[in-house]
C-alpha cells in the first residue's frame, strides 16, 4: 500500500491546464507544479501567458506556455502535440478555459450564447478528444473539468443572469459523467470541480455589485479565497483519487447544500 505522500506525488507526471494563465487556472497549475508535475499552461493571449510562465518558473516549476484557442480543433490538437513534444508524455488534463456573458434571457445575443458554449463545452470536448489517445496508450490518465455551481443549481437573476454560462457548465457536468464511464476501461478517470463564487477577473465586477448577497447565502460566510482549490485539484489529478470517477466536487462553502 502506497504511503499517503506517494498518493499525492506528481513527480514525473505532465499536466496541461487550459485557461492556466491567471485566476483559478493559474492556482491549479501552481498546485500541480508544487506536487512535482511539469506543467503546460495554455491560454489565448500571450500577454497573460508570459507572466504566468515566469511566475511558475520562479516557484521552481518546470513549465511551458502555449497559446491556444481551445474551441479550434487544430489548436486543441496542437496543444496536446506541443506538450508531448516538450515533455514526452501527458498524464493530467485540467479543462479550465472558460468565458461568460451576462444578459437577461430575452436580451441574450445568439452569438454570445454560441461563443460561451463553444469555449466552455466544445473546447473541453476538443482538448479531451485530442488527449485521450495519449492517455489510453499509457493506460493512465486524469481529466479534471472545471465546472461551476451554476451548472448544479439555478441562480436568481439579481445575482447571476448568464443562462449560456449555466447551460455550458451543466453540459460540462453531463460530459464529465459520460466520459468517466467510457474512459474507465483505459485507466482514465474523469471528474469535475464546481467552484462557487471566487473573486477573479471574470467575476470581479459581478461580486462588486452582489458580493454581499452571495456571502449571505454561503454557510461558511465568505467567498472563495486563493488556495481553496489547490488541494481539491491535486486530489483529482493524483493517484489519491484512483477509485473516484464521474464525480462533481463542489468547492462552494456550502452554497449548494442550502
């Protein structure tokens, strides 16, 4: 039986984190790197990737940065190819890249609805599709999808009015469960993290407006903080979760338990 430290050790593993240049994605990349993984962070904009790469390298993480639009099939395949070419393998995929667009239902522009679904759901599908052959050949893999509590419960419009975002995250949860069943025979687990409300660049303006109302609904009495996702991400990316697949772990201070 492995020692508990070995269960959480990612030494020798290679992880790709999409949307890894800032916010929750960068925090997850830090966690995997601190546990010993070599990390590839991917994002659409070079101006965010370069500081993220430097930050991780300063922490002692062996890292590579790749510009990638996950909603582009060619870009998704190129990302996986770049990771394997650089590090020789690919063991962990964290599908974190995401966007949102807020508008009332009857005012939601169709192009924005499609954009959110393309990035959040189709992008996850495309990168996963590209990475599965690599993991299947190795007989081991960890896929972690970053969903949201918005995919688990409805949200009052005065708090969050973004039906496309909710639909994309609900679809991501369904995709997680179905992929877990289909990929289990190959030693690949697929799980999801459903964060609650965390202050990020995407949510900053929203929380300035409704943060107090959100906190009032959280049993632990606060928003998510830096570091709250690190242990969860490491658990799902490591051997510690080897008998866990198809699950959604809410990291929300009890928001969805009320």
